[in-house]
C-alpha cells in the first residue's frame, strides 16, 4: 500500500487490496478485502457493489490499510472485524475467546433434538452455546468459564442478543452443587499439545491456548469432565461434547459407564460430537 493517502475509489481500493492479499498468500482475498472495507466504511457489502466510484474517506483508508496489514501478519479476520456469525446470529469475538467454528453448530442441532431442559454450558468462551440454546428455547441457561475476559465478552453477547444466561466464573463447574441439570453442553479445549506446531498460524499464534490445548492427547479436560458431568446431571440427563480427530475411541471408553454413548460426525464426516446419557441408578 502507498504511504500517503491517495484519492482512491471504493472499487480501486477493493481491487488493490485483493491483489495485495493474493500476493501475500491470504485465503479468500476478495472476500477478505470486501469485509474489511465494509468495516472501514461502516457499510453493508451491497454498498461496495452499488457505489464502486465513491471516494474512500481518508479515515476509512487508514483503518483499511492497517487491517489489511494485520491480516497479512496472520491475525484472523474475525479478530479484526470483531465478529463471527454462529447459528444465524452475530457474536462479538476478541483474542480472549476462541472464534466460533461452523462445525460446532452440530452440537446445537443435537441439543435441539433433545428439547428444552435446565442447561449448563461448561467453558462457554464467547457464549455461543448457552446463548443460542437460551434463545432457541426461550429459557434461562447457565454457563461457566475460567477466564474473566471470556465471560465479559459472553456477557456482552448475551446482552446484545437478548439472551437470559447466568454466567459463573469457575474451573469447569466447581461452583455448582450436585445433580441439578437436565443437559450439559461443552466445547472444551481438546487439541493435543503435541499438535501445536502443525496448527494454522491464525490459530496457533492468535487464539487463546487455554481454549485449545488439553495435554499431550487432547483429553485432559474430558478426563476431568466425565465425573463432573456425572455429578451435575440428573439421572437420564444428557451430555453433548465436541471433540477432535482421532478421539472417538478414547471418549467411548471414558464414557462407557454412561448409557447410549454415541459419536456424531460433522458435515465433513469427521467424528465431532459425543452424546451420552447419565444412567438411571
Ligand atoms: N476446533 C478447534 C480447532 O481445531 C479446536 C476447538 C477446541 O479445542 N475446542 O482449532
């Protein structure tokens, strides 16, 4: 990018940035350029197509240039725009929380099949699971996270979206007493720490490690979660938990004392969510 503010039009700014991002090896260069320009102009995407001849105001040009640079440094687009859609709703995200992934919507689909119940989300991050289910079911839900900054973001999301969620700062669910929930959802850290060097730089260098890694095999959190969920669920209550590649068998063994432990594949056919029911005594 040039160092002095040129008199660029919207269309020129888009073309130049697309070329720049392509040269820098960034995925989806045109879309990235469009989304960053929308943010800089505070306009919808349609505006870019309706007004390619509009001049780019200087302030927008300054923001746009900085964000394009940040993106080429590996900063995820969602941390720059501070937003990611999940299950049709916009969620605010920042470097203190994991960016919601589309495959996590599977967990929502499965929860919705079970129907409304007293619900707890363990390790809520930006709040997507507790907030989405609160809104879909029009009920109050409960959510924990160990991270204060994550809870602040989750709380802001609940407020903006009008969801009734009780957030509690807690290591897993240490703050809760026994057997009160009918359902638990969780997307805990599950990436094997040994995989760290192979992750995309957007994930490895920018997303919170405490939301990603869980010991050498990625299952440290699940080993702690199994007894915690058993304690917190009413008999017959259900658990839905997201996990990663190669963890199905270990999880089925870990949850062999539960009934109906089932593995659900995501849209890419990768085993992704464990469902299980707390046995009646
Ligand atoms: N799905 C995420 C990834 O592969 C990990 C999310 C998690 O650990 N809960 O980067």
